[in-house]
């Protein structure tokens, strides 16, 4: 197993603390162990009382779990954050240009940078979006890019989440909890605030309203209370001061979208949808969907409503496309990528498949169309039976998988 990067200690054996952790380490040394344990228990109690949980689904049913919360913070210096911010902005700008390109001129395909079958045979590619212009050419208004630090402290992008990114509410609640439990820490450190995220999100959503709309009505569209991220849907709607709606609360008339209210129909201009493409419109996608709004795609195509994120963004966060993102940066921006990809084996390639099959116990294998941690094998943590099961899957459908080395995360 490769050596992991220790966030706090430059040399743990010698007790050498990294400079930006010294103040925290001194504070931690002052705390009696029973105080830390009490604060930990208090956090769990509050999270459980308020209902800040998420569901993890197994084979049969969902299990409610408390949100992850670590009393030991991950401290990122301003210099490190500047690099991350620049790298993430570069990456998301590139991915937006890629999505616009494939639904319009397809220059990246014509240039031979990405094989056409990787796009047009991709389950996340939506031919219904071909030629549709979206506000400001922005498709991914909200991006959830997974960043990890490994080895000698280098940051890597683990994956890009552009379909229905989730999880920001838990980060906001974690910060609020830290400020409640340890206000003295925030007096010692100049910690960048995050509480204004809902205001920034609302400004973002309002900025992409349809042409001519000066005071847009924004809603958050949820699949309902049984969705694993329902807490977040309700939290963000409440924090932004907008309505939380389900598909049954909306209808389309004359290519405009309306919300049913006690005072009669109200026009909706921007929908922050937390529903997958397949379930958005039973007339265009899955006819058995009871979560969507009949006619929504027609209204969207007519430019009468904005959906965030746009339909069809999933093609850019599909794991079969992930290996090409560094090449996209060079193609669209003529720049070198600021953030690294994790080295990736594309199992559709004969040599990559052979390597993957020979090294399954040491690799992480992922379904290219998977999301949320499902459909993957973590070799070092898997049983022989699980490894053999994946070996059979890979052999039967190699184009459905990628593989990556196991990183020792910080």
C-alpha cells in the first residue's frame, strides 16, 4: 500500500507539525480527552435530533446514517486553495465547453481527440439536446468535483459530478457545528466563511433565467421525501427562500411551466432540479416516471424555462469520458491542466484490460455509467469472491469499466 499524506504532521514519528497546523495542535493539546469525547457525542445528538442524515442503499433497503463529521478539521492554506480554485474553475469551464460542443459542432470529435463512440453510444448522451441553446452556454451550473490528496501531498480529481451533484448541505452543517462546539478555534484562525453559499447559489440560478425575465421565480424540484438527499433539497430551498416542489406541483401550458399554489398558477422560470434526466418528463424520457412534468422538455427546448443542471450534462461526468478531460483542457483552452487526473486504465482497450485483469486485487474498478459509489470494486478491501465476480463482468463487458490504482488518501 502506498504511503499516505499526513495532513497534520510533516514527520509524525518526530512530532513535527506542519506550520499551518501548529496553532490547532497547540489548542488540541490543551483539551482534556473527556471534553473532546463529550463534544463528539453532542454533535451526534444534535445531528440526530435535527434529522441531518442521509440514506445509504444496499441490496434490500436504505439505512439512515448521520452525516460524516470530524472534530479534527482539514486545514487548507490560502495558497493551496488558490491553486484548487483556479484548477476547478479551469476544469468546469472546460467541461461546459465540451458539453456545448458535443450538442452543437462536435469539433472535439472531428479533431479525433475523443472517439465518437465514447460520446454517441454513451448512455448519458441525450440526442434530444442536439442543437438546443441554453442560457449563457452554461450546462453545468453546479459541479460537485471530488478532490483527494495522496502520496506526497498532490491533489487529484477523483471524478466530476455534473448530473445532480449532492452533499453541499452537509458541509455547511458541519461548519455550523464546528462553530457551535469550538468558537474559540474560529477566534484563533482566519477561517474563510461558507455560510453565504445559498446566497451565491440563488444568484447563480437567477442569472441564467430565460431571456427577458428580470425577476425570475426559482424553485427546487425534488423527487420527494423518500429520496436519500431530501434533507439537502429542503435545506437549500429554505436557505434560498424559494419553493420546494415535486413534479406533481408543476404543469406545462403553452410551453410555459407553472407552479400550483393556493392563489392560483404561478409562472416558474428556473428549476434547480434534483431529479435524474430519465425521470424529468414522461413524454420525452421514461414514460413510467411519476416524478417528472409532462411537456417539460418542450418548454425547455422553447427557452421558456431554465433547468439546472441542463439535461444531458451526464455525458461529461461519465467515467468513460473522465480520462479525456486533460486533453479537453488543452483542446478548448490551449492550457495545461492545473489539477491532475488519477491515472486510469480504459478496459475497452485490450492492453488496459489485460493489465486490469492481472492486477484486480490492487486496483479500484468502476462502472463507467455508475455514480454515487455504486458499481465499483475496491480490490484491496474485497473478498476473493467479489474479485472473481468483477473479473467475469470485465471479461463479458470490458467497455463498461475503467480501473485506477488504489490511492492512499490523506
